[in-house]
C-alpha cells in the first residue's frame, strides 16, 4: 500500500495538505457508495454523526463530493448505536424509522453547485490513481 498527494508544490502549506486528506476521505466514501450501488443497494441519503460531523468545512466537502445533501444528527450517543441498529434492521428486529427516537436533526449541509464539477474531476483522478 502506498499513497500520493499529486500536484504538491513548495507553494502549498499544511492547510492544503489537510484539505487534501479530507478530500481523499470523501472520495473514498463516494467510492464505497458506488460499490454498494453496484451491488444493488442504492444509497441516496447520507447521515453523519459524532466528531467529524461537527466540522461544517469537512461535511461541505463530503456533500460536494457526493453531490447530495448531508444530514447531521444531533444527540447521537455514539457509533455503537449505528452498528447495533444496522444489525437489528438486518435481522428484521427494527426498521430505519425507529432510530429517530435516539437522534435529532442538527441541520443539513447542502452541496455547493460550483464545487461539484471540480470534485467530479478530482474524483475521476482519484479513481485513476487508486484503480488496480
């Protein structure tokens, strides 16, 4: 396994590197969603919670890369609830509607139309670089 930050020059600073890390993570999320869709599991709504979701900048990048709104959840007691609820839905003991009893709406992050095209190009390059 190896990694690359393509296009890095001496004019870039730590902020550019940090942004590149957030963008790469968002590209990886998008790739996972595409794999799920290819397997017949469409994912059209995106919910976020816990630490990273508190960053409007990062969630803005995720919304732009996904080309879709990102719904932030408040009051979420932790990722273990999401894992347990997913398992319960998987075995037929719960449905997705019931999770609303544990979380609240913490606002939605909309994608920025002018950023979507740039992230489309960035994602295409990401896939070129990561495609085996």
